[in-house]
C-alpha cells in the first residue's frame, strides 16, 4: 500500500510518467511563447491527447493515493498552501494561475476528506458506473450550458466549476468539473488496490526512474517552470537558429 512503510512502486511510476509528460508539455509551451517557435509544437493533436491523458492520470492516481491516506484534509491543506504560493508568484510574473492543476488537486483532497463517508456508502459495483455517468453529464453540462454572471464572486465560482467567464484569466486552468468525478473513480480503484484485489505483480514490480519522479511530484511541479524557462533560454540561444 502507498504508505511510508510499503509503497506500491507502479503507482509512483504512473504519477512520475504524468509529471514527465507535464514537464515536456510546458517546455514546448515555453519555446512557443517566449522564443517564437511555431505553435504547432505545442498545439497539435498528439499533445492534445497526451495533455488529457497526463492530467487524467494525475487525478486518478491522486484519488488512489487519497484512499490510502489517513488525513486527506492535512494533505489537501498543504497542497492548497503551495497552490496559493504559485498564484502569488505567477501574478508577479504577469502569468497568473488562479486555478490550475495544483489548486484542483488540493481542493479534491479536501473535498474527499470531508465527504469520504458519503462516497463510501455507494455499493462497490455501482460506484464506478455512477462516477462515469457523472463525468459524462458534467462534461455535457459544460458544453451545452452557458451560465453567465456579472458578479465577481459568482463569476469566479462558475469559472472554477468549469464555466469559464469573460475576464477570468488563468494560464493553467483545470476546473472542478468533470475532474472531481474522475478523482472519485480513482478513490474507488484505490479501495481494490488496498484490498489486494490486483494481480501480485502490481504490488511487486520494479520500475526505473519514474517512481522517484512520482514521489517528488509536488516539488517538481513547484520548481519545474523556473528551471524550464532557464533551459529554454539557453536552448533558444544555442540551437534555435539551426532548428529554424
């Protein structure tokens, strides 16, 4: 189980893969935004799919880990503190992030910490279908419903939920819907992992490199953009004329 005494390495590895894909995605954005690289290196069908994949994987694994945690409110509070710090830093850089992946994960941990007993009452066989139905319903609601508010407070709430309002700017934007239900699907999956219902290899397999990245996901998230901007600057000076 994913505790200090007995971590499941493949879970750390999957989280690590998601982190690596995120770092690559942001590196490509930096090259396009700051060094005039063609935007297709960042906005293209391949990376559009990969972006949805690594965000979804990140959130599912966070849900799995939350099933193992003894105190999701404490975990969520720590993540929220770092998320707020990221907001203030990015405001200073004139690239504000008001509700990105870190804000979302912190909220989801807190939400699950408060409501866990409610979700635990769902029958195991029905729960995943219930979550999938809510993912579909909330996605359709975001597409076909267009609530608008002139109130700053309500405007921000609607944006955070998933109905982005005019004037709400966040360079990393990951709303609550439909991700909250994908997170809850992860908590359901975590129950079966915790109960040793997965194949034996799942608990014993060894994976190089990625588990280390996964175990240090938070610090990598906080530090990767400053490092990437520096690397992008060096690469842009040394290599970009040849790439063009």
